[in-house]
C-alpha cells in the first residue's frame, strides 16, 4: 500500500484488527466501531418503525436474549447518524466537483416534487436547505470569488490535508492464498475511493474477472485498515452461497463469515446461536432467505450491503427491491457481470438504490435523459456518461486478462430426423393432434431411439466420445429441464458419469455436485445445467468444453453460461459448440441474438444508449422467423441426418461460423439497426425455384389457424368432442347425410326435431350399408354394437308429413342467437344475478329487452338440456355469491360507520390479537371511512382510494402508506372488513343475549292482583 503523504505502513498483525495507518483518511470514525461480538451486537437496532411483521418464534428469540444483549440491541449506535451526515456532505461535494450536472439532481427539495414512491431509505434524513445551498456553491466556478470566499476555501483545504486517499500498488498483505492481479488491485483502489468519498457504486466487470475477490478484499480493507469489521451483508444467488463462503475462507481468512440458509427451525437456531452473539463479521445469504427473515435483518445497522447479480433489483416494485431499500446501510455495492440494460427506468432504479438522496425522482431522471433525444443528440449522451462515470466500473477480459486463453465458438448446424420433420410440419400447420398420444407409452426404454430421433442427439453421440478421448470435460446447457431429463437418460445409457443442476435442485445437492465435478482427478465427465439456474456465479473452470444444446433469446444469458468455464483459473482453450437445427426458427433466433450482441458491442460498450424498440419483436417479424425454412421442411418427408463423421461436421460448422462472423463484422451500426430477417440469400430459393413471391399465398394457407366451419350436429356430445378435439382413439367416424341443418343446444329447438334428425341419419347409414364398429371402452361393447346396428337395419325414411314437420320445427328455436350472444347472456347473469333482467338485457348487445326476457324464461326452464350445464350454473352461482358478499360487506360498513358521528376521527377497530405492525390505527381508520365514502362495490375503487391517500395532507410524510399499490390496499381492506364483520356479529349476539335475559315485555303477562306495573313498565315489589 502506498500513500501520497508517507511511506507504506507495516502490515497489521493477524491476531487482532489493526489500527488504521496515519496516512489513511480519518473519515472512518474509528471510535464508532467496536470489534468482536460487541461490535456486531451494538450495531443492531430494534426499531419498531422499520421492522416488518416477524414470525412469533423470531420475536421470542429477541425477547429471550440476555439482559446485557437486550440492552445492546435496543441502544442505537450514536455515531451512525453522524457518519451518515459526514458521508452525505462528502458525497455531494465529490459529485459536484466531478461535474456540475449533479446540481440538477441535488437541488433544494422545494424546487422539486418527487414523483417516485421510493423515497430515501430510513436513517438518511434530507439535508437542510442552507446546507444544500452551501454544497451547491462548492462546485459552481462560474462566478468570481470574493477574498473572503478564497480564504475560507484555503482554510477548508488545510483542515482536510490529513484526508489522504488510500491506494494499493500491490496485493494487500491480508489477502492470503494468492495475489490480486493488476486490474483487480486497480478495482480495489476504485472501491476504496468510493468509500472515502461516501459514494455507492456498481462493479460491472465482465463475468470471470474476479468481482468476488475484489469485494472480499474491500471488506478486508475495512477490517484491517479502517478497524470496521462489520457487520456486512452479502446477498447472492442460492447456487453461489457455498462458493462465496469458500472464497472468504480462502482469500481473507481473518474475516469471520457466516451463512444463513435452511428451513424455519434451522434459521431460528441460527439467529439465536450465531447472529445475536455477534461472533461474525460478514453474513452471506440468498435473496429468498432475506425475504423470509427481513424482520431480523432490519434490526442491524449494516456497514456494507453487497448484492451479487444486481439485475435482481432492477424492478423497484419487486419484493426484494423494496425490502433492501428499507435496511439501514452505510455503504452499498452492486455486482453485475452483464452491461447495464438500455432501459432508463431500470438504470434509475439502480441509481436510486445506490444514492436515494440524489436520484429520488424517476420522472425527473427520465425527462433529463430523454431516450428519443439521446439517440440523436450527442450532448445528452455525454451528459449521461458524466453522470455514470463516478458510480460504474466495467472491464472486459480481452482488455485486462491477457493470460486467459481465448474462447472459440463453433456453431454446429444439424438436420431434422424423420420424426422431428413430421412433428415440426404439423406444428407449423397448428395441428394439435400431434401432441395427443405422442408418447407411445410403457415400456419406456433407453435405447438407440434416444439418438436417432433427434438430429442434435446424433451429433452429440458422435461428439462426446471424441471429447472424452481428448481428455476434455463437458458442460451441457439447455433451457428446458425436460431436455435435461432426456440427456440424463442418455448419459446413463452410455455410462457417462455426470452431474445435474437445475432450478429444482436443493442447495446442498447443488454444492455437492459442483464439488464432485471440480475436485482433482474427478471422474465426472458431463455436467448438465439449465441455462437460467446454472448460468450465474458458478465456477466450473475444470471443464474446457461448453455445449449449448439450445439457445436463449437473450444472448447475455448464453454468455453467462459460457463463462462458467471461461474464467480466471482456466488453463485450456475453451471450446463452445452451439447446436442449431438448420432451416428452422431456431436458426433465426440465433441470428437475431448475434445481431443484438454485435449491436451491443458497438453501442452499449461505447457507453451509448440503444433504442428500446430494437429489443422488441413485432408480430410480422415473429411470423417471418417461424416461417423460415418451412418450404424446405414441407418439400421433403425424409430424415436430413447424414452419416458424416464428427470431424467433417465440426469443419463445416467452423466454416459456416466464420462466414457469419465475417458478415457481422462488415455490417455497420446502421445496417444492424435496419436488419430484417430476409437476407440476400433468401431461404425461399429452393430446388431452383424462387418461393419469395409464393410465400404470401402459401403461408397464409398453413400459418393461419384453420377456419371453423359450422357442423350439422344435434348430438351435443359428438359436437363438442369434435370442436375441442379431445384426445381419443382414432376410429372411422359414422357417416352423416349431406346438408344437415346447423342446430345448437343453446338455441333450444323442440325435442321432436332431434328425433326426426336421428331417424334421418339412421336411414342414411342403412342406405350406404354402414356397419357399426365395436367400441372397446364400453363395458358391454358387443351388446351396444348389436343394438346400434339393429337401429340402423330397422330405420325408415322420413315421410312427407315428417319432412314438413321437420321444416316447421327448424323455425321454432332461437335461430337468431349465436354463441357470442349466449356467452354475453351467461356473463351478464354472473355479473348481475339471474333476477336483474334489466341490467342483463343491457349487457347482451344486439338484442332488445323483450328478446332477452323471452330467452331468459326458456333458458331457466330448459337449461338442463345444455351440455355444460354444471359448468354454466357454477359460473352463475359464483357471481351471485359475489353479489351477496358485496351486499353483506356494504351492510357491515354501514352499520360500523353509523355508530359514529365523526367516523374519520372517532372510529375504532377491534383488532383483538391480530393487529399487524405495518399499518397504524389512523391509517386503518382512513381506509375504512374512505372506502365507505367511495362505495365498496364501485369499479376501480382501490385505485381511487390510493389516489385519495396520495392527495391527503394527513399522509404527506407517510411513505409506507403512500407507496402501497391498489392490490396491497385491497388486501388490507379485506382484513379490516373481516374484523368489522366479526365485531358486528359479536355485538348482535350480545344484544340477543341481553334481550333473552330480560325476557318478554310486561304488557304480555297476565296482571296479578298483588302487583301493578309502575310507570317504567316494572311491577312494584309487594310489602310482606
């Protein structure tokens, strides 16, 4: 370590936290930090305002703590607010010296109206107006200074002469097991400079450059040179928990790290036995555990909060994002291996989390950096660069890690098997029958059919033996766990030792699999991972081959998967084989991903913003991608899989990959922006014929869903079976006479009509000599077949009178009612109830009230004739139950509000033992009264209630209530309504009991001679 003021100090002793060197800035407030168990326990604050609802067991754990510990927990750190104020002043001064653009964001609150619910986190009060004006003047050099101002500046600089920036020139002495690389030392110095200036930042180095090690080194610096051992929190994905713990013990063993994971009982024991005693410096946990134990973590003043894979909080409305914003933290650090997304709102969400006192308005940020103008105005782009420069550090492997062998990617194009071609063709035709009974059923065997039925499996079966012979080890990534199931069967069949990891793998099994694969002389040859679950933070550098069985729409996801092997510690050249099915939609998906990745490298890596519309795929473009290669697929019915050896396949794939890369390198930014899926070598040039002009006609025939034709059907069971195409064994359909009338069950034709139609069909089958097939599903198949055949043999044609009767009956149903009218009628009954015929008539479009009344009468008389009567009645009854529920709730609210003259001030709620900790009684009173005022059964009532809360001066400083969504307000109101109904019920029962106790009125009793009622209705007592 070197300093601008003195030579490097000697390394601190290992046994205890060292005192900071004299050359180190004094902004660390050494007196405010305690080592050991006292240091952690004294940081915990049991603040009822910030703590959310906790489990009863957790509360008992804190209550049962020893008196000494309880005192430490309940006493807040007196230096915490002082440290926050110091960091705040340093931060504003530092930012304004970087660029005066920050004066726009750090202007007085009176001139700005924050529009975002994400206010400043607890523990950071707004800076006073006069103080902020002083800070604004620090970075303003546009006016001539007076002599007094110059003297004050000289005095200020002299007082800060002792604040010397800490800088390492080599790997710190507290880092064991190895040394930091040069760029990692520079990254550590950057992180230290952020801390000394009170700035939170984003370490966005490319995946595999050691963000974990740089973060651990920073926390080690805090302990050994700032005498701040903790408490620190590190939030990581569940798959990387063990890796983080191992890295802490390996690189900085003096940092005492603990890991929170497990079920409810294990977590409770951890809090009681580990967290509260305070014998730790860093707590490592996953996102899920943080959400479950938020009430415990809120009780601490965290020194550093580190979030790995920081894209998890890019949505400020997510549960995790809201919870971490409520924690009290001195410093925050985000780690991400992918470039920032080009969504300005997500960028603001990250900056708001890092510096909520600077970036507190999303609307202001969006207006200041208007995307529409950014693409055309270079000044706005430069303005964004200047704002991001103090917070973000990003390096890529090609620039800093020269010792890492390069990565080589080869795209392997494979053909379709005969079965795949048939399925792909029928899927393009939207023939859903292909999915019914696709699996022939047991016995399920693992044999050569696993390979021959898939073009990719054929190539994989040729590739893996060659890789095993070369001594390579393989990672196979797929998006779908069902594909992993097939690959697992294949590995078992070929006797390849393997490991597997996907989203359903428990934490312990994940780490056991990673350790088994990475251990020296491991016999595991294949590691199968799902792209999303296995592509984050896992170190599998012992493998040197990555196979992407299928590609993701987002190219960054595939890059993360590749970097599981291509990272620091890799000594071999990493080969990536991407399997692509030729002449299918998958080929276009990969091409689009390559285009987007190339555009990112041109635009985002240069710091410029990309038009958000580039990430969107329109309907026409999506159809064009799906149609790609369809002509080629339809033209042939045979398999395209060849017997070419693996060397020839790899050579052909490498050649095609090189051609694609060369084509991309020649395309400039404008070409990439205007890229469409039709390339110069059209995929529609097939067998010497240009299908480009024919595609408009040809593809509309197969890409559109088949037209739904009216079918002559009075047998309702058969009609719905055909319409819905329910999976059934395929059998020859019974013939029907041509030109049958189209009748529907909801049109309520006379039953006699169906008898005549049945007779007509039976006679038609007799004339053509139809024989009834045997249905094996029926219990008495032979008897049923015999009876049905007898009906056909004895059938007679319709006579003239019956034909005339049939034509007459066809006019007696509700022929002007179609399926749309019927559905509207059912939904109206569900919405208004069967008795509210006026509102039902308004809901049915195109029908007069008289027509609806007539149809309703017949419907309720003959509804049992409908095919789905049970489903329809259940739908209507559910709606009527909701109506009754609304009526009872309105009555309960009227009763409750009617007890008070001024309910907004006097109303009281009987919580019992169910009073929550989030909402106050004042907030609940406002919710109930305003809900009653707006009308409970009003549409969008909770959106209006949310707006009333925001407009009410009563809650202008109540961030919690103002930030609730309409859904959250609805849930709270439902809870309060339940309490009110229970209270009303108890009062009614109490009144009934009192009336019963008083008995009947005296006027109904027979008067006795020895007593007369007094004026109050009670008999006078007799004198004895």
